[in-house]
């Protein structure tokens, strides 16, 4: 994980209910830059209104989120680290992360595995006891997965809330 002071920099992600903020620090001598995109875990297009989400609803949400996430592809460095302190990220990290000194490290493979579990529930796997009965958590996981998958982040550091 790159440090905040050197190397390719750090991208901080905050996925809110109706928008997502992406802040870049320490990138090529530039000061911090922040971008806000109009997609959040409860916004139209990304919100999953059924509990658990249906397969068709999940497919439409993936397409909507991917369209927004891809607008960031040219502005984010490929080798930067990714971090967040969002409460829903902590819930996701509790399902599939490794604890470290600075927080919980959530690899993209763990995010993909959790996403596949959510998709299996959407396709009819019994949902009893599943964490994917929370539409906010499902929407957050979807956005995080698309962000990491399409923008090339190998892991996300889930930091303690500040």
C-alpha cells in the first residue's frame, strides 16, 4: 500500500447515500483533488429495492454504476492506494478482510467473493442468515466492487472512522 506522502498517491473513497466522493492526495506533485459523482448506495440506478435484490435489479444496477465509475478511469492513477473509513465498508471488511496495523485490508478478491455471494442470493440461493438482506450494504458492495474492478485497485484499506 503506497504511503500518503510518496509514490503514486492515495485515493480516498467515500460512498454516500446519493453521491460518491473520490479524493486524490500526493499524486505527481499535485495538491489534493476531489471529485464527486452522482451515484450512491441509495441513489436511483444503484439502489437495490428488493430484499434480497433480484437478479434483474442487480444487473441494471451494475450497468448504471459501471457507467458512472468509468468516467473516473482517466483521472485516477493505476498504482495509487485506495482507502475508506465508511461505516458500510467496515461491515463489508468484517466479512472478508485481513487486519493490519492501520486498519483492515480488503483485497479485490475478497470483494469479488462477497459480490458473488450476493449475486448467488439474487439468483435464488437461500438468503436465511445472509448479510445481503440489507439493501444499503448491497448497494455499497456493488459500488465498491465496480470501483475496484474497473479502476484497477488491488485492495482497499478500511481505516477506523475519523
